[in-house]
C-alpha cells in the first residue's frame, strides 16, 4: 500500500516534465502571425544564430514552413525566410493588403454594398472568414469586407 502512495505522485510529476507545445501536432505549412511588438528573425534555429530581421509589426501574417523544436521557419509577406521562436508567434489569423492602389472595405462581402473605408497596401489587419472571394477584415477596430485576392495570408498556405 505504501508503494502505491509513492508511485502515484511520482507518475504525476513525470507526466508534467514533458513540455506540451500548442499546435505541435499541426501539419506544416500553416498560417500564423507575429504576436509581439518586437520579434527577431534569425538565420538558423537557435539563439546563437545572427539576427537577420527585426520585426516591429504585431499581427504581421507569416507562413510557417518548418518546425524544429521550439523554432519555426517562417516566410514573411515579402518572401524572406528565417527562424523565429514559437513564443513570438500566434495562431490568430491576420492578413496584409497587397497589390497596387487603395482597396475598398465594404459593409458586406458582396459587390455594391456600402463602402466603409479605403485601405492602402501594407495595412495589416485581423482576418475573419473568407467566402465567395470576400474576407472579413478588422484593422484596429475598423471592420468590413475586402476582396480576398488583395490580401496575403488567406487561403491555403
């Protein structure tokens, strides 16, 4: 009886010793976004590798193309690739406006609906559902629908 009292807490402690990374069972590639005000992208998967880029754009969408322990090989909207710690990333979907000229943010996801805002290339926002070529888009509380083909971070990665 004394052995069982000792083994149960020991088994519980051992089960806590293995860290659980959220989303590690997800297949790559997948979409993510930068979750901090300042994020370093490195040339390799470790703190000893030099910093290639410093990102100062929270919610910037990135594509995760590979995992190595707590490190993620990311691709940014410009096509640059490098390694970033998983703690700097979020699974919250976001997108960035691409292409030439302003796009119109509509009240509904259909042509002819009232125009709420005009958004320029480079603007980052939170991404909602995309249906029939239109995506729900939230830029700092300014919500509406924009054509999905003008956003990087939508569809299959």
